[in-house]
C-alpha cells in the first residue's frame, strides 16, 4: 500500500477530487485522488475466498457490496470531504468474475464464480467441438478457456435449479463485478443501471471485438439468453448517479477491467507502450492502437479502453495465473514466511536459486500455453536446496513467466519492448524488480503512484466529466519513482531461461481428461 503518500485533503487544497472504487480479487478499496493524480486517502477491506472443491473459487457478492459501501465511506471520511467535493466516481474491477442476480430482489442466485475457477473446463472442451480452443477467437480475440465469463454463465444456468427459466423470462441479470457495483450504486432494485464497459465485455467470450456488441451467433452457441446481458458502454462516460450514501448524487463515470485500468493509469496511450501489473496474478498489456492484432502466440486480443465516442483502443494481453498468490501460498499454506515482505529478505540471503525452479501452475498454465491440464512443479531439487533457494525460485518464477509473455508479444506485434512500466503490490519487492529487469534484459520502471489500477479508473471518470481536459494532461501527471536496469550476463540469462522452460514442460499433462 502507498499510505506513505497519503495526506489529508487540506494539503491538497480544497479539491475538487475524483474517487475510484477498485473491486479486486482479494479486497475492495476506494481511493480519493486530487487533480495531480496524487492519493488523498485510501480505505480497503478484504473479503472471504470460498473454495467449495479443488479448482473452484467463489466470492459472496453481497459481502463484496457491503464492503464497497464501507470503504467508500471510509475513504471519504479519511479525506475529510463530502459528496460536493467529488466530481465523479470511477470503477475498476477483477475481470471475468461472474455473477447472476435477481432483477426484482437484488439477491445473487449463487456465489460469484471467480476468474481463477476451473469448473467450466469440460464445458469449454465440449464447446470447442471439432474446432478446439479457437472456435470463437476470430470474433472475440479469446481462446475458449475456463477463465472467461461466458461459460461460467452457462454453468450457472445449467446447475442452479430453475435458473434458466427465470433468465429467459427476463428476471435475471448477469454482470461482472463492475456491473454489480454500478447497478447497486445507481439504485439497485430501484432503477439501478445495468451496464458494462467495452473492456469488461471483451472478457466474456460473448462480445464481437469488431462491432463492440454482443455476438448473437456465439450467444446461441453457448446457449445464453440475451435478456440477462447488460448494455455495453464506453469506458469513460456518465452511466448514472449514486443513489444514496456518502456520495449520493455523484456521477458514476467510468468502468474498466482492472488490467485495462492499469494500462490507462500508466498512461500507455501510444502504440507499443506496455505495462505489467503484479498482483494475485500478473497481467501484461501492450497498446496496439485502433485495430485489434490477432495473436498466434497464445496471447489475448482485448479492448484496451474507449473514451466516450472516440474510437476504441485495442491491446494484446498476456496473463499469468499465479504470482502474488504464490507468495501468499508460501506464507499461508507452507508457513515458510510470516509476511509477504519477508520473502525478499529470505531470497536475498542466497546468491541464486541453488538449481531449483518453481513453476506455479496451480490452476493450469495461462499465456502463452493455455494448458488447464498443467499443475505446479518444483524442479531441480537436491539436498543442497534450502527454503531461501525456494524463496528465490518463487521470485524468479514471476520474472521468467513475464519474459515468456514479452517474447510472445514481440512475435505478434513486431514491436520490441523498450521498457516495462510496472505496478501492483509486488513492485515494492526490489529484488523482484531487479530479477525482472535481468530476465527481460530491459529497464523496469515503477511510477510514483503504484496504485495505477485505481488511478486509471479515476482518470477515465475525470475525462468523462471534464475534470481533466485530455490524455496529454494525464501524461504530464506520470512520474517515475524508481528504475532497474539489467545486471545479468547474457550467458547466465540464456542458461536460466532454458532451465525454466524445461521446468515448464514438466508441469504439463498432469491432469488427464476426466470424462
């Protein structure tokens, strides 16, 4: 957290301000920003992670909405301001996490199914038929994978009693978490607005990237009634106004999936600019301009952002399922460290990984492989290896997985990475940042405000209401805090990368098709 930058509103003048709600995978938070894009106040609250079966991950959406209300009130109170000081609210969210709720009661019909959940594996194989993972790729830019929202909707319709009938009758609403938060903010059962933005819609497997509308053919192939879907809007426009609470009457003016919000907050507004967010998982996005670039190397083609009625901007994305959550696993399941920060100290106590490589394919491998049959492996173990070597291997896992994605992006886009802008919780780990620069053989740059996901949502909301005039004004806010440059010898880098790739091969085909 960047509480070190937090000051009371008074030292930022009297405002006005923009508030951003970040409904994330492990917590919800609200951050208030001033005109310079600096943090005025932060409030944050974790929610429960529910694991009903191996590979299943759920959230309680009612708990999440209560937490959102609480952190909004908390951030506004800490800033010492009122609704009249806040010009707009922006929303950013964990993407692909899927919720269906009752339009009349506002009650979720089931826990939200989280993006990491793999229960739709078999369904995705079935939908692939004889075509396989690429069946809808031309229209959506995505492979058929358990990661995306569409198959999760279908699973709920198939598995919750009576739900399909209710959905077809128009009584059920679907949303990713942006839609759920906006619907509740703008009144819920009393006139709540049912919308999503192009970035979140582009993660459902149901939106056509070229028309930016729901694709009727795909809806009928996956068997999802159009009646449940929200309206698709741009990422920066006023969707409605807050109905009640401390920010009553304030325009709700942006929504971006968390990774697209970070791309926006890192001011990657030109083709070829890239950012990587190191959180629970890691997501690397590169701006590819106004046309979608098809990936032949296991990346996703996605909408980067769309401001009002301007042309959409597209991106290539590579996602890694497990990075920060591997550090949590070392802490919570293995008890090898007591706090996440401790991993850096432990890893720094040794010179190298002692020959050990850790591939955390806990829920399969994401980009560039898309192998849901893979499972985690620690390779190269000898009696020489200590927990410090394992700690180092944990950090290297994040670096080498990033390298694989950067290589794939260069192949697809023909653009060489000049520098990587980084953000997210893990960027406070200096050893990791150096390891990253070494693995990529490129500079790694961390901005002053590491909370770029929230900042991106704030920027988009501010543009929508004229708080900032244009993206140039936002660019001039971006300030560098730290930079790492490569220190590793080429032959060492090549050898380590080769060993890493060997370890990755060992994870595959662990799970055999469960009929």
